[in-house]
C-alpha cells in the first residue's frame, strides 16, 4: 500500500474514558492516521467514540475481533460499516463461512450506502501467544508461523482484505498471500522500550522494512511524558531517520 508514515501509524486508544480518548485524538491526529478503538473503550463509551474520531478527521480501526456464528458476525459487520469505520476485524479461527459472511455483508452494505468499503482484517494469533502456549494450552502442534500462514490463506480465500499478524510472520504471509494483502502489525515497540505483555515484538523500522502496512502502537505513545514527541519519534523511526 502506498501510504505515508502517518497513514500507517495506528494508535491504540486503550482507555475507558471518552474525555481521555478525545484529548488523545485531538492532540495526536496530525501525527497518527488511524485510531484503534478496542473492547475497553467501546464497552465503556459505545459508538459515540467512533463518531468523535471521524469528526476530528481520524480514521477508525474498530478492534472488536468478531467471532461468532456466520449470521451474527455478518450483522455485526453491517453495523460496523454503517458506523463509518475504516477498518474492523474478525477472528480467523471462526472459520471460512464466518469470514465470507462478514465480507459479503460489508460489501453489500457499503454499496447500498454508497460509501467506501471498510478494510476487513482477520486476526490470526494474538501477539501474546508463543509456541509453547499454542501447543500446550490451545492444543495446536503446528509451528506458530505455519499456523499463522494457514489462517491468513483461509482469510484471503474467504474474501478478507488482510490480517492482523505479528511482524515475525510478515515475510511468510507476503509469500503466501501476495503484495496486495493488507498486514496490520501489533506488538510494535520503539527502540529501547519494554515489550510489556507482548511475546512477539519488533521495532517500527524493522516491521516497515519487512512489509507491514499498518503498525499499532499504544503504551509507548499514550504513557509518554510527551505523547506528540513520542509519536514524532516513531514516525522518524518508520521513515528510517
């Protein structure tokens, strides 16, 4: 995707207060292209926070990871489209039919409303999962990268636009799914920052060089003494400066 560093940068609005979210969007919209609204903020404040980001000129990544029977996920996809989000996601482990239902419902709703279709991403494996957890807790004996690529190929076959995957799997996903397949990468930590609870992490520059389209960053910006300066530094890292 031919995007600027700002357009690629996604800030995780992992707060539970509308006022705090509004402050962050107002402060950072010149440096951040997409604002991720996840379970914490959406559960606390609902759809009005999506409207707020859109009105302030930001794009919304609705990170609710829909995972249910196909009909339920299709209806959720319709609502997300009507809300005017730019990106939303579903869990690939919901299977082919579920993902296909989401893709078809989104395309139909977008066409009926005459609006741009949101990018639909499939969540492969959470970045908090490593090989040991995959095998011992989830019960999947495949190599982690192999499982991620399997799920990415399933998402593409079902009509999704791309996947959420850690930077460690980008190369293999690109090889399997092509250059136009969107890859959004969480678990990004600027040089010298703590990895927190993420298991599969990488710096912004490394992820961009490997071919990530979007990078999700939360705490290193949100918790910084100067969030604007932190965002500017990440943009410089993304651009290789």
